C-alpha cells in the first residue's frame, strides 16, 4: 500500500509505500528520487498508510497499519517550506465536507498556475483514513487564494490567505465571508 503526500512542502506530491524503508521525493517534473529513510523495522504484512500533521509542525506525518504486527507512527521532519491546512464545513454543517474540492493559487498573480488541488474524502484505501484537514505545501509562496467547491455546487473563494496556518472554510456562511480564520503557531 502506498500513498501520495507533500512530505517536504514543496508543492508536489511525494510517495511513501507502507512496506518500504525509504520515501520517494518528487522533483516537480515527475521524477522521484530516494528521500529520507523511514525509521521502522519489522512491519509484518503492512496494509495501510494514512497522513496527518500529528505534531502540528506544518508537515505531514504518517501512520502505517499492519495486519500481523504493531502499527507505526512516523514523524516527518523533512518540511521547512511554507504550508497551509484547510478544514471544511459543508453548507449543511457537515465537518469535513466530504466530496468538496479545494484549489490553491498564488495570491495576487493573475492567471497563476494551481499550487494544488485536494478533494475531501472519508477514506484512503484499505483500513486507512487521512486527517480530514487538507494539507498543502506552498514552497516559498507566502500568500494564496483558496477556492472551495462544495458538493452542492456552493463556491467560496478567499484571497490573501497567509502561509503557515490552519484555516476553516465554512460553507454555511459562503454568502457572507465564507471564511473563519484560526491562526496556527507552528514550531519551526
């Protein structure tokens, strides 16, 4: 079982296999090179991998689930670039707003390319569940525009969102600001 996540916050998705002892970093052109070692041994029959920022430092950590041995939590310290985390509440009040799509663009840049798109989902393969908080590596980008398309078609766009924080986009207030802001003080 493998999973994609931006482990180094450089705007592209890297790759981790649950049964492998290394990660694979994406260079942005679609080539993967061996990244940092994964400090786990003796995983017997790994079945799942799930990503979350468990230590709240802005980079994604991950858990590896196994059928015949202990589960492992792997703390990632590869980050260092900017990031943004997005919590969603649907127009009907559902936390996670599963099925919604979030797209991030560099703020203030007309025609700016997409930094990333994530879909909120309730599962991640066999026996896996990522954190419903969506994580985006921003590289050196300091401010972004966030566009959320909720499952019912409601769209919220927020400009001037600064890096290195967690925000909540509340679809119930999409006709007003559509945005509630909760700064996150990361340990860096």
